């Protein structure tokens, strides 16, 4: 009888231990998910801090100082890269959060922080900059297998003699920056949506059959040479994914790197220098002037943004980054 009681007690103890471990695992999993949630209030606060014309050296320096202070508050040590001279002079700002299991391989998130002359640049490109800041905050204390690098590019808008993309070109020209770089995720205008049929247009030469004519989705283009990267941003063969957490439709498009001649509108942002170096890269965008009538205008203000759409887009990018930063 005593042995039976003892065995029963041991069995109940083991069962309690298993239940306790399951409950702990569930609580830990929920805590991890909570850690990955984008804070819409922070996005709004950052927007109000940086939305203003960021064209002159002084204006860009002020923006850079704000970004650097936020990054330091999150525990990072910002790194600057100065480049160019005269009108093409600029400074990239970056931080690195080392991986745990595979720190030699890294995923880069990039967004340019400058504007054209005369525009406060709320969508172009403050929306992407504040999303990148929130990504930095979230992953600062969220361990991942691979290393995360976040870069704020300067002088994307300065395009002397059609060269363009000055800061990102300077970044990829330094070979040390490409060491261990697996993929780049470039954020380019994330905060504008439109909901009237026909409000969404597409670049000339791009087949539009089956593409939405309402601008309530996020677009993701990637080089055709790295299909696995683009596949991370979709869940079916139609190039569309519905993110349960973000409730956002994403439309993806593979682009041959040699398509510049007949689809130049797909080669206008900081993903291009990575493509030309053979690095897989995607650009995540609300499609810029193909949706947003305020593009490069004084009317590109915070009031013109759909802040709920911006929050959903930032959340979507966070979810995709978690996948990219994992080994497997």
C-alpha cells in the first residue's frame, strides 16, 4: 500500500512538473510575442520629432542626432560613415545587434532619412525611418540567431547627373560592410494608403492584370536572382500574403536585375546598389507616387498619412525579420 501511495505521489509530482513546464513555455511564448509588437505611439512620437524638410546639411545633421540619441537609449553604439564632398557630402548612420547562434551572418534593414527640397517628407521617408527605429527598439533585447544591422542612409534623394542613391552606394562600396551580409530589407515609404477604386497605379511596362486597383496593400519587390528572400514575404504562389498579426495584404514582385532599361521605376531606391553587388535585397514600399499624390511635395505631411496602415506595415516587417534572422 505504501509503495502504491509513493508511486502515485511520484506520478502526480511528475504530472505537475510537466504541466508547470507547459504553462511556463506558454507564458514565455506569449511574452516573446508581446516583445515583437510594434508600438504605434512611438511611431507617432518619432514622426512628430523628425518630419520637416531634411535637405540641408544642418537639417540632416539634426535628424541624425535625434536618431543617434534614440539608438543610444535602446543600448546601441551608433556608427557613422561619412562620404562624398560638396553637394554629395553625407553621413550614413548604423547600428549592429550581434546574433547568438550565427553572428557571422547578418540581415540589414535600411531606410534613407533625407528629403527633397521643399518637402517635409512624412511618407518619403520619415515613415520608413520611424519603422526602422521601432525595429531597432524591438530587436535590441530580442535575441536572434543572426546579426541584425540597421542603416539610415543619407543622400538618397540627391541624384546628380542621374547617379542617385549616394549614401547606399557609398555603403556598399566599402567591402567590409558586405562581409557576412546575407540580405538587405530596404524600407521606402510605408505610411500612405488609398481606398477608392482606381487610386492605385503601376509603373509603365509592368503587367497589371490581377494587381489591386486599391492602394490598401504593401508592395515588396525583390531581385529574381534571390527568390528565397522574396518568398519570405509571401505565403503562396500568387505573390500575396495575409499576415494574421498585422492584417495586411502584401503583393510581391520578382524583378530581373537586368530590367533597368524597361522598368526604371523599380530601380529608384536603396535596394539597387545591393542588387548590383549581387546581394539579395527587397524593397518594402507603399508604391510611392503610384499611390501617394503628395510625393515630393510640401503636402507630404503627417496629416496625409494613414498611421494605422503604417503601424500594420511596421508589424509585418518585424514578423518577416524574425524569420530572416533565424537559422534554418
